């Protein structure tokens, strides 16, 4: 009960975090409750009358190939989220390992890891992902997509976590733990890790957002899982079949609205957690 | 600037280019073990463009031409040498067009759009972020922060679809796609330049809308801590004009991390622009890449990947060299 009330105090302090989590809850509710109200088989082509604008029967309309776009979103939003969460987790995991290693061990390891990260950050990641994805285009599934995206999702977490570890390493309580004879691993696990939790959470939201961004970019170019109704592939089909000029606004506007909600929610969560982790950043303007 | 720093920085650039070329070489070979040339010729044969019995001979001829019958390390060395000479070979889908020529045609479009949109987005965003914190600025700027934050979260190509629909289709102010109208001849004339600007406004707007929010948020964070500094209070106590304090004292200091971030953001910006170009059928590298993906034109894909990474590496490097001009405290001397 105590913990719960402290969570609420936090949320009251940070309107950004509250708004972000609220938006995310709405998206998750849509994903969970959606299948109860709509027949998800209608996300396949040729299942409903094509080219219908939104109506009571089809609130999001239908596309050229006869998919019910509500069903497509009910299936596609969780798929896109899943790619983002998978790739974000892998990215953050690698970032934690390398960031803690680089920051805490220092020396040559640090020089090597930092050099690699700084070098890779100057490379346009989407372009490299395109080169990977276009060679394995036929085999791409949701999981492979997540791995491809994760391959370039770890640099930013590594960089920021390393910077935090460097500053924490010199704090008095870490020196104290050292004098008490704690081993390096123990210090990392018991002293540094708990103090960095809000940072890691903020980083996770950022990594997921970056992964979804890369995924949508690849999918909008047609390099996504070909037979899955993901949000990005829906945008690809809408662009390919000139939905824009043909006035079928619902075909592209609805997936964009979902993505906008998702991105805004993630950026709010990341910014809110950042504020909690670093009260100096709190902007009382 | 010390010679050591320049050598190290150029070395880093060369490593990036070498890594990019290696990725280009190894990924297609590791990923599937497929032979794109045989596949492409097989496809042509199936569509009736070639006679089946000729294909084997052509595969042999191609393999000899590209050195694919040699051991892997020889191929790798040849590939690196060719990349270093910017010899990117022929397009598989549009033979005998040379990949280098196709990229040279697309490059000015992409770099032009990228640089103009980045400069506008960066300056506008930085100024708005600074004004959002400045107490004497109109309250409007403080209220703009949330809408800008929302915009910064949305990828520019999605904003692109929205601006095409509103400003292009509904209001009919700007052309929907392309770099210039069909039928006009490209040339260095005023009417052609105006037409290019007319066509580039919407793609640039899509990029700027997202970038403004990103840079405004960054500058706002920096300004919050800068205006709390003692030297600002001292400047105010000395009775300096508000405008002077704002530009010379606050913005000048808060601006430095912002400019460092600009170098790092170039790679990110070009990633977004690739898709923006596709949405607008803009005749740059993104559209070239998209067409190559659709045609499984691997030599063009590889060429675009390599040259884009090189170009952005070059831009980032030049920006690194300009830091000491902006911040007298950095001289790159002490690094040695």
C-alpha cells in the first residue's frame, strides 16, 4: 500500500509521465479488448467489401484488397509493439552490458567500446538496416525483423548508461562499498543498478521508440514481414496503391494516428522518467 | 587545431567507410549464400528476356567480369579497391547504366534537401527553445513546447503524408510529388530553380516540422540551466540590455551542446529523409534506393548504402572541425 501511494505521488509530480502512461494504457486496452469486438480474420485480404469509407459497420473503413482496417489495427498494433519491445529489450540489454562494462572497468575496454559506439552513431542506421533487410526479404518474420532492428539499437543506450555509470562510480557510497570489500560485480548489482533504474526505464522507452521508428521506416519501404498486417505494412500498401490521391484518407490516416499516439506516449514516458531520475532537469518554467 | 586531431579524425572517417564497404560485401554473402547475378539472370530468362541456354554462359561471363570465380579474400580486396575508386559497377536492373552515374544524378537532390531542411529546422528550433525559457519572451513560446514535443515524436514521412493531403491535395498550393514538373528541362536557370523550390517545399516542411520540435526541446533543457548561472545575474545587475544578455550570454553558452548534437543527428536525419523522399517521389538517393529494392538491384543498393555513409561521414567530420571556431575553450591541442 505504501509503495502504491508513493507511485501516485510520483505521477502527481510528473504530468508528462502520467499522460504517457495513460496513452499507453489506452493503446494496450485497444489491443486487448479489440479481438473481443471484431473478427480478426477480416484482417486478411478478400474478406470484406473493398474501398468502403468509415461507417458504423466498419469504423476504420476497408482497403483496396478487402481488409477490414479495424481488424488490421487490432492485429497490427500489437505486432508492431511486439517488434518494438523485443528489439528495445535486446538493445537495452546489450547497452546495459556494454555501458556498465565500459563505464566501470574503464581503460582499454572503455576506449574500444566508446570508439565503436561513437563511430557507429555517425552511420545512418536505416540505410544499413535496408541493406540487411533487402537481402533476406523473403524470410522476414516479426521476430527476425526485431533482431534486424536490434542489431543497431544498442549504441544509444550504451552511450548514455556509460555516462551515468562514470558519474555514479565516484560517489561516496560506491567508494564506501569498495572499502567494505565488495566485489565489482556486487557493487554494480547492489549499488549502481538500483540507483540507475529510472534511467534504465527511460532508456528502455527510448529504445522501444527508436526500434518502432526503424521498423516503420523499413516497412514503409516494403521491407517488413510480407504476410503480417503490421501498421507499417498497412502504410506501405496505402502508399503503393496511391490511397492519398484517390481520397482514401482512412487507409493512411488511421495507421498514422495510431503511430503518433504510440510515439507520443513513449516520448512522454521517457521524458517523465528522465525528470524523476534527474530532478535538476525538472523544468519549472 | 592540432595536426594529430585532424589525422585521428580523418582516420576515424576512413574506418567508417571501410566498415561500410565490408558490411556491403559480407552481408549478402553471409545472409543467404545466394547469388544475386544468377537470380537476376534467371528472372530475366523466366520473363522471356533471355534464352535459357545462354544464361549459364552469361553467368560465367559475369562471374569472370566481377571476379566471382576467384577466392573470397581476392574478391574482398578487389571490392575494397573498386569502392575506394568509387567504381560501383553496373546496375543489374538497368544495364548498362552505371551505378556511379545514377548516384551522381540523385546526390545533389538529397544533399540539397537535407542541408536546407536541417539548417532551417535547427535554427528555428534552437531559437524557439531558447525563447520558451526566456522570461521576457511572449508567453506564446512557452505554450508552444507541448505541440512541438508532439510533432518531434512523429517520423517526418508520416508528417509528409499529412502535408501532402492538406497543403497539396486539399488546398492545392504545392505539387504532390517529384522534383520538378514533367516536361521541363533541368538547367541552371531562374525558372527551373523556382520550380525546384516549389516542389521541395513540402518534403522540406515535413522534415522541418519534426526537426523544430527536436531542437527546441534540446535547447530548452540547456537554457533552463544556463539562465540560472551567476554570470546571467551579474549581466542583469550590470544593466545590460535584455537582448544582449539573451544572445551573447545565454544563447551563446546554451548553444554549444546543441551544435555538438547537430553533428550526431546528421545520420539520424538522413535515415528519416530516405523514406520522406519515397513518399514524395523526390528524385534523390531515397527514391533511387526504393526503386532498387523493388527491382532487387543489389549493385545499386550497395552503391547507395556506401555513398550515403561516406557523404554523412564527411559532413560529420567537417562539422567536428568547426567546433573550435564556435567554442574558444576547445582547441584540440590538449588532446595530444
